[in-house]
């Protein structure tokens, strides 16, 4: 009886402690105003990202001259300036003020991807240029990736993973290992991690949807035609036809849901976020 009381008291105190930590480490995503947990210092994440980026550049074949890298750099600079001016104009804190922007084009047609590390370190693969096909679509891809960095999604993910791991480990001690046993049993029987499916994947989809929305805004502010986003994702859906997992198993929204969202947002964003003269 006493043990059960002590267990309940501890879990209550632990929960309150985690709640206080979360409240003290909350920030707000620019524009969407979504509350997020940000325990990790941005300066540390940016420094780690810069080191990883330099290592990546040394190990991959890069295209340093030509029309394609010039287009990527031009789009990036327009987005940089538009985002900076927008936040200045709105008298808001500029989330990119500590960014050290850099762009590379990776010579790899097999990888259909682009990404932006914290701090504005961007890579575009030649493979995705086969899908974008024009500057408007490329701006939407880059705007989406830049949005991840602007919204501090990497910091949020690491912070969320840390609190989840600490919480489950401590709780598992007082539950006699029941959490890990259940997780392991479900994993063996289904091949799926219940934490990944139930927590991390939906969390990832929320971030991806937010980046889609913010990316459209950044592209529109930079003077690009964001209606092309729908055509872009139709091309992406056609390429991935028959290869996409069910949405609940993925960290990304399905192409169909993405197209539906974009269709709902485009006209409103064009009106609210017209091009900024930089």
C-alpha cells in the first residue's frame, strides 16, 4: 500500500516537473503561432548543422557552376530577403537573423530530394529538378525546406524526443517495465513501433503540413506563382504512384492530402502575402 502511494506521489511530482520544464521552454512558430517545445539552444543546433554540412559537402559531388546552381542561389536569395523584410515590416523577431545561408547542388539524379539544415544550410539534388521543371515549382520546394528551419522543427523534434524518452524511462521503472514489454511485443508481432506510429509520425506530419503552408507564404512573398504547387505535387504523386505507404505509417502527409491542402490555401495566401519588393 505504501509503495503504491509513493509511486503515485513520485509520478505526480515527475509529471509536474516535466510540465514546468515544457512551459519554460515553449516558443511560438512564426506566422502560424503554434506553440512548440524548444529545449535545445538554437546556437548549438546551428553549430552542429554547419559542421555536418561541411562534412556532407566534402563527401558528395557538387555542381558549382551553371544555370541550375545559379537558379537555386537566386531563388534562395529572394526568399532570404523576402522573409527578412516581412518580419521587419511586421515588427516581429526575425527567425533567420542567426542564419548563415548557403546553397549547394548535389549531382545525383537518383535522389529526388532537397533539404535545409538549421541555420540555413541548403542542399538540392539534381533528381528533384526532373520533377520541379520550372522556377516556380523549385521555389515551392525550397520554400518548404527553408520553412522547416524557420519554424525550428529540428529543435522541436530533438526536444520532443528527449522529453518522451525521459518520461517513458522513468514511468517504466515504476510500472515494472510494462511500457517497454508492450512496445517490444507489438513490435515483434507487427513490425511497427507503437511510439513511432502513435506519436512521432503524427508529429512529423504536423511539421510537414506546417512547412507546406509556410513554404507557400515564403514563395509568394518572393514573387513566385504558388499555384504551381498543385501541379508540382501532382507530378510527385505520379512518380510515387504505388510506392507511398499509408499515411499513418509515414512522417509525411499523403500526396492526395497535400494537394487538397494546397488547393485550399493558395488563393488566400496570394491575397494575404503578396510579393515584397526587395
